[in-house]
C-alpha cells in the first residue's frame, strides 16, 4: 500500500506542476479559468462573497420618504361598529393636526378573510425620527391615552409591522370609487427578498392597465421577510377580469413562476372594504358606510 500511495502523490505533484506551467503561458482570462477548474478538481472550499448591502437600501425608496405602519386589530364582533366610530373620530383628528407628523393612508374592515378585523395603514414622512417624535407626543396626549384605553376594551388581539415600500411601486393614493381592496400577504424564504424584488420589478408592469396596483411593501420590524401587496378593484367581477387579463400578457406567467419559487407560502388574501382614506390635498375620502357592508360598494363618495 505504501508504494502505491507514494506513486499517487507523485502523480498529483506532476499534475500541479503541469498546470502551473500552463497558467504561466496563458492570458489572464485563461489563468482565471484554469485556476478555477483546478480548485474545483481538488474540492477546495470557496466561500461566496457575502452581500454587503441591506435589503432596505437596495429595494426601498428612501426611508425618509415612505416609512409605513400597518395595524391589524381583531375586534369583538359586538363592538365593531363602536370601534369604527371611535377610530374614525380620532384618526381624522390626528390626520388634520399638524403637530402630529403622521397620516392615515387608509382604514379598512375585512370583507372576506379574517372576520371582524380592522386594518389601518399609516405613513410617516421623515422615517424613524418622525415616528419616534409622533409616538412621544401621543404618550403625552391625555385624549389619545383615553382613546387607547377605550379601544383596548373592544379588541381581542392586535399586531403591527413597520414597512418600507418597494421602489418600483407608486405611492398609495386615494382613488375614486366604488372600490374593494385586496391585501395579499407573502412570507418569503430568508435571504430571498432581493430575488423577489427583482422579479416583481418586471412583473408589476403587467398589472398597471386598470390602475389596480395600490402599494407594495416589505417588513422592517415585526415578522421579517413578509411582503404585502395592496390592490384595488371596482368589484369582485372586475377583480376576476383584471387578474385573468394579466395571464394573456407574455411574461406574466414567467413572473408568477419565478416568484412562486421564491416564497414559501402565500399566507392569506383578504378582501377589504375601505371605511375611509385620506388625501393631503382634498381632505377625507369616504369609502362607504361601515354600518352597512352590503351597500359599501355603492356608497363611496368624495368629501
């Protein structure tokens, strides 16, 4: 066994010397190629370059231009109307008060999905410093603390997330109605957010014909690697027709395939009826009465 082992080592040494001579006689490109081939031949462990950029810097608009908070409140069924009335009053006041640097993009109740749930989307222009300023002021507001206590009596549970918006989506703005909204939420594999963003940067162009794309966000604080897509449709039939038309466009099927490989599971899809959204230029836009969901799709008005 010893002579055979010695012979094997001499062969390997000769092979290495031969490759060294070849590399010296070739161009830089050839040397890189053969060097890589030689390393793989002897099973060298080559570490991949680690990514040195955060997802937020690569995928999002500047945090100062679009930091969002999404709130999910599960309300006691018998308290939903009182909850909506109370939140409506306080949200309007906060939105119109210049001392509080925040705005309510929209408030919704779930129509299909998790029942008796309210969803609120807030925006903080100026990023984390503005968020901190707003929270500090709210902690000193007796009126808000009283609202918080009363609201907590109506809730079963609540959760929130801080979000950034994808750079390739437009900012969410109020729109004329009637509309229903769909919130589609995805949980991604850790480390796949960049891939998701690259595919959707191309895919979003297939979903713009009917102005259905409202906003696209990903979590920064809260449950991580979560993506929210918010869509608007005139009604459920319009939703079906709009989604079907996307499949007629060359490239949409590939986008769905690639993003399907990226995400672990689509957590849920919710159809939302908007109670109201806010427009800095035109004031409050009401999207139907939360007192009667059956007529909410036909009552949407602009104030």
